[in-house]
C-alpha cells in the first residue's frame, strides 16, 4: 500500500500511460488523499514544486489506494481517474 505524505506535494501525478495529469498541491496525510491541480499555470507549478501550495476547489482528490508508485518527482496511478 502506498503511503502519502506532505513530502509528495509539488510532485507530478502521472497516469498509467506516463502522461501528466497534474501537480500535487496538497496532501492530507491523515486521510491519505492527494489534491491535484489538473492544469497548473507556470507560476503555480513553480510554487507547488517547492511545496508552498494549497488545494483549490477545482483540485482532483486522489486516494492513496489509487497510487501505484511514488518516486522523487512523481506519483503514478494504477488506473484511469
């Protein structure tokens, strides 16, 4: 089972085909949910990459059980969201 933490904020969320879905804006470690901005602007992506972002109402909620792998730069889901 994948465990999400706040260190995952700013990472890219990739689909099963290796296509970028968005960028992780916030992680609720207690609920094990990542919030993902599906179309971040350049400035927002830059801020998120340093872990200084917050979830918005348009973010996608991705539960930890949907995440297959976590690397230094990305989270990869095992199925289509």
